[in-house]
C-alpha cells in the first residue's frame, strides 16, 4: 500500500474513532443531563432533530451528519492536496502560508476539521461531567 493511502487511512481511522468515542460520551451525558427535557438542549439544530426523530435517534443522527460532512471535507481536501489542485492554495490567506503549503505536501491539514470536531465533542462531554458533578 502506498504511503499516501496509508496516511489517508490512518488519519481517517484515528479521527473518526476519536469522534465516535467522544460523541458517544456526549450523547450519554446529554441524555442523563437533560433527563427527557428537550428544551434543555442548547443547540437549536439538535433540538429540532430530537423533536423530529426522538431524543436518542435525533442526537445520533445529528452527530452522524456532522461526522459525515467532516469526513467528506477531509477526503476532498486530501485529494486536492495530493493532486496539487489550485483551489487548495486559495484557502491560504497569506503569501507565507501559500509558500509553506507548496514546499511540502501537508496532508494532515485535510484532517483538521475531523480532529477539531472530535476535540469539541470531548469538551462538550467534559462540560456535562462538570455540570452533572456540581
């Protein structure tokens, strides 16, 4: 297997696994924290999903959609970096960052959205732990 494909699979696997773990903790703690009261959910999109599809199914569906969109974004960006597509360099805001991107293929940048949403799920779960403990 080529190194680039191995790199893609490694980052996708790690970031998706982290997201699933932290989102699962967030879902469990959200269910415990809201205790059936949908109006305690702060995110209006998730609140709508929970109202439309049920509390648990709405949470899982909402988190699944976010994961799918972030994974799709990561794969598209990864392919763009691999093919040296011009649009990738339009994302860089300064000449210095454009030169930094062109010097070496920095595939890890494509996976930042996935790692960031996994981290945000960890923060959300941590906030629930703090709220439920206090």
